[in-house]
């Protein structure tokens, strides 16, 4: 631990102390009396952050804008992460992030101090005032931290992909249902207007029956290192000061530290992440998954650039899921492209016309229907009908899906007894399973015949090792 821990007073103690202070003086700060935007302490959700790297910091800064939220503690195995080489920039880790929390709340809550922990398990045991936990660890720890927090009675927000394997996804969804806490996966576009309009247009029959869906991620070369290191780590490096490497590894088997593993680049290793597809596909294919109920594929297959490595994720891949017809829709084929690939432009669309571009260029989704196309940028961007004349003439349907004030705000509302968040774990687990099956197919090298109720590939028993991965002793899921 990097500093002494504080035990925060519970709300009854806080309110009693506040009442005594008000009785003792007639001059009190405006934030005690109330005023525009003031939220009483009893109405705030006390959130603890687990994982203070780049995405943890991104989530934290979003929470700063929520008046009914207070970040009250954080945990990370690293004292400091240097994020300057990545798109996050700056510094992460428990030291710099705790300092940002304290400086942000200084004006609102004078003398506020953020308790800081190396081990999230110790934090959950010690900090009794925590109502909810936001998890932004590497993927291989998502399930463990989520289940531990839910079984401790905490509401949970967890970054995507929700879990590292399919069995974990189903287990996390089950525990969420059993505990009844408020949950949300970090597929932020799920709460946006673009997601809702895309689904409403498809249900309205804007392009007729949807036959195919294509989604892609063509991130710049500088992003590629996140999903696939240039080469396998050789040897070992001196452990950075302030890093508990064994804690960072969690359920994975011990190995020597190498700077190729972290920060951020862990996504390129099968033991910790899953490459680009479960990272970005969850964003870009989310509207299709929702609008077309893409939960039980008949088959899944995938190919990669070159040989599939058993340690490093693929630099680029192409995956295909095939779904049988249901009572609500016909058969659908879904394709995913990453590593620079994207779908061909349909012959009805002019590829030289920037106003008819697919998605936002680098990222996006394309729905192919009987009577045209819907395309949108990545992260559930705003939909457009193609060809362009169809977009101009289309009579938009009524808005039937509930709108929400924002992804974190949606979760906080659920924490306070409101309706379930739109990305709650029951939904997030199914979406995560859909994407993870693409990697299972890639690693087996087979077209998988998928038995969803049995959670198995009927033609590939070797897929079992990727559907449910082993844990080292002491790190088994706390179920």
C-alpha cells in the first residue's frame, strides 16, 4: 500500500456530524446549504475504482461530471504507469490517479483524501462506505473482481469485454441475477442515440429484412501494438518500483516481468486480453446484436494473418457468424474485419463519394438489407441510409426505446433504485460471449458448430480449453 488507509464514516455518522456542525454556527458554506446542482451526501453513490490505468482514468474523469457520485477509494497494483506512448497520455497508477481524485474534489470537499490500496481485496474489506465498484483492470481479472464485488453487495460497472472466456461470462451473469445489484458493462455506445436509432430503423423495416452485417476496425498503425506486440518477450526486465507483479497476474500462472506486458499492451496476449475483436467488436457490433438478437449462432469461423500464435493475439483477422432464422427475422450472416481490413463497398454505392462512405472510415458497421443499407460509425454511431436518396426520403419512426442521460449516469441511476442500466450484465455477458466465440474459432482453426445450451462446440472438443480457462491456486472465481 502506498499510504495509510482511512476508514470513511458511514452515512449516519456523517449526517450526525453535519447536523452538529450546522447547529454550532450560522455561517456555513454554500455546498452544505445546497444550491444549483447540489446533491445531498445521502443521495450520492460512493464508488471505488479498481484499475487505475488508462481506461480507469478515462472512466474516472467521466464520473467527476456526475453530481450524484463520489469516488471514495481506489486500488491498483502499480504505483505509477507511464501512458505517454499510448493514446491515453500522461500517467496512470494509484499515485497519480489518487492525486487527481483529491485535486478534483478539493473545492467541493475540503481536506478530502482518497484511500489508496495496492490490493482491491483489502480495499473491499476495509472501506465499508463503498456502494459501488468500477472495474478497469486487464480482461483476465474482470470476472474475479466483478464477482467478489457483487457478492460483497456492491453495484458493479466493468469495462468490456465483460470477461475473458465464455464460462466466466455466464457465471458473472448468473451472480449478477442472484445478487440483484445494479450492473453495467463499459460498452458506452449502448446508451447513445445512435444505438437506439439504428435499432428502431431496423425494426421499422427501413431496409427490409437484414441479410448480412459487416463491422470493422482499421485503427492507425500506432494502435496496432495494443492488440499484437511486434515479437514475443524474451528474457525479463527489472521490476518497476511500486509494482506488485504477482497481484497484477492474478489468476494467471507466474512469469517474470517484461515491459511488453503492461501497461495497455497486455491486450495482445491471449493470457490477458483477446486482441482487437473483443475490444472493439463489442462496440461496433452492439447495435446489430441488440436489433437482430444475435445470441445463438449456428456456426462460427475465423482466419488470421499468417499462423495463429499460442501466446500472441493475431495482428488481423476475419470472422464469420451464421445465424438461423427466427420468428422475428430471417437468417443472418455477420462478418468482422480488423488489422486494416474492411468490407467491400456494395455496387450500389459510389466509393468515391465521401458522403456515402461506410461507417466513419476507420471503424463502423454496415447492415445489408433487401431494400438498401444502413451504416454507422463505430461505438454505435449515428445511422445513415444508403444510397443517399433513401436517407433523405426516409420517414423516421417514432422513438420507442427509452433514452438515458449517459452511460455512467444510467448505471448510477440503477444503483439508486432506478430501472436496470441498458448494458447490465445479463445483456453484457451475452454480447461478450458472441464476440469471444470468434477468438475460440480462430484458435481452434475450425468452423465451430455451436451448441449454446451445452456451451460447447459439437465438432471441436479442443475448444473447451478456450471456453473455460484454468486458474492458478487461490485465484479461483469466488462463486
